[in-house]
C-alpha cells in the first residue's frame, strides 16, 4: 500500500472528510432566537444536532466586563451535569463562520420545549404539575450542592420538554458562586427576586428558595404545598436553610395529610359500626355503655397529658407502649421530662421529642430529660431564645436526630446561637464531642452531682 492509499486525517473526524452524508462540521441552518440584554442567542445545526449558541451582541462584543461575565457563566455551567439543567459543551473563539455572526460564543444543547409559563397555560393536571416541581427542586438542590446560586429562577428560565414534560433550568447569566470575586452585584427579576437580594452583593441559596416559592405559588400545587410556599416567601432568617429541607417538609406534610384522611375514614367506619350496634341492641342502657367503650378511641391513637405540661401521642396506634412528647405548658423556666408515664393501666415510655416540641417557648431556660435513649424531631428547640442548659443525666449516647421515617439534621432542630449559648450536661461528654452532629455544641460538660 502506498502513501496515497492511506486515508488522511481530517480536522474533525480523524479518518473521514469533515462533511459526509449531509452532516457538516460547521454550523448551518442558523436562525435568530429571542434574547434580551447584552446577549445574543442563535439556533444552529452541526453534525446533525441542533445547538444553541450564546454570545454577545455586536455593541458589547469587545467590552471586557461583558466578555468576562460570559466566561464566568461558561465556567460555572461546565461544573454542572444534571438532566434537569441545560448542558453546555464548550466555548468557541475566533469563529470565522459568517452565518453565525459571532466571534466568541458558548455552545449548549438545544431544548425542544416551552417555558414553564407556556406549559402551565395548557392546563396540565395537578399530579403532573407536582412531578414537575419535584424535578425542579431536585435540579436546584444539585446546583446548590455545587455551590452555585442561580439568582434568576423564574418561569422564563425553566423549560419543560415537549417529550416527557421534563424540567430544564436555563440561563445562568446572573449565577454566582462564593469562589468568584467578580460581578458581585445585586441581580434578579422583579416579582421573583428575594427582597434582600436587591441590596446584597453575596449570593445566598435562600435567595433561590424565595424565587422557588413564587414559582410554586403560581403553579397552584394544592393545600399540602401552601405552608411550604409561605415559608419560602418569609424573611430570609425564617426560610428553609436548603432545598433538601423543603423536600423533607413536603414529605412530612403529605404523610400527615394521608394520616388524617385515614383517621377520618377509620372514624367514619367506626361511627357506622357503632350505629349498627346501637340498632341491634335491645337494652338501651347496655347499648349506650358498649357504644361508649367502642368509641373511647376510634382512631386507635392515644393522647394524654401529664401534670408537667406535656401531651403524649402514641404514633403506633396502641400496639406498642412508646409515645412522642409535645410541650404545651407555659411560664416555666425549668422543664423536666420523665422517662415513663402510667396511663390506661399501662406504662408508656417516651421515645422522642415530637416535631416542634419546645418551639417558641422563650420562657424556658433549663430543661432536664430523664430518658435513657430517645430521638429528637425537627424544630424541637427552634425559637427557645433563653435556653441555657440541657441536663441528660441518664443518657450514655447522644439522642438520635430525626428517625427513619422523618430524617433531618441537627441544624433543623436547634438555632445556630444554641451551639454557643447552651451547655449540655451529660454522663459521658466525650461521646457527644465525638459525635458528628452533637459536636457542634461548644460547651459539653460532665454531669454535675
């Protein structure tokens, strides 16, 4: 075989010509897309695939500030690889393709879809809207875990694909990350931008959480989501710390709503059965007595109160003697929770502090928890501004944070100032200091006799 028989490499494929079977290595079928601001968007085909090219309009093309901003957008988007976020391939510079009309531009995937506003106008059912919002939350959570804040989440920047109705977040032109020192300016779109973001130079993931709340409100997701939206739109210190916490709250509210529905159904059945029993009884007095016995607790859920301001709930529907504690007292500075209580001729063991157990009880300064083991649910100590001391005299290992059904983190249980302000008194301080959650507390002391 001679040299002329050996196929020569080409710039694109390596062994075949650049143009083959109608698939070209240059951008063709270029068409303009709507765009605002300093950037220009075009749709073009290369190698048989559609792409979107994002560059600067002619009047901004040689402005260093705008070219650096385009570079920053590329660098951040190259760090993201998620099916819910538009994919970026490269930045091309020195392009000589006259059809493109831009010297420097970002090359990204073409999304065959519509904006969230356009999709909602087709009146999708609530189940589909909820699936879309959970895809959106998953994509934003991933983006935040990479340290990137979008800062311009709105329906126009959320695409829904025509095939499958899947989410794609686009336009990272205003996105920011702590490691970048340039373009630390207020940014966002009116109506969707968080109030504090209008004056803040440092991006905060809670800015995006506010925008998510506005978007979710406009999606009309149902009553389960109303409380979540309300918290997203509250002041920054009262918002969710992250998107994962939002998802936890949604799941918890769904679980609670299902439980209420089942309880109502069980109560309705019990009432019907009781009515049948009453009709069949010949002795009215006996029927009344038996009916009272059957309806004593139709839901199978005990609730009782001790003399120290606690209400106890049996989440296991009467089959196990474990209860969850909820504090409803007031005006007491030192609160004590015992380990066991007698009720209905049984001994009930307190195995957890329920959701928001001591929340906003600002009068409490000291509490003693006598349990040998227990768990703590979300928001248990939120708003306890005057809490200074927690005594756990019988606890040899740290309490569980959350449980298998409702997982959470210690930052969702305590306020940040508690780690400096509160002293823990326990039998084995080292086990707490070595625990990945409880080591946040700066003051962990041996139990005082």
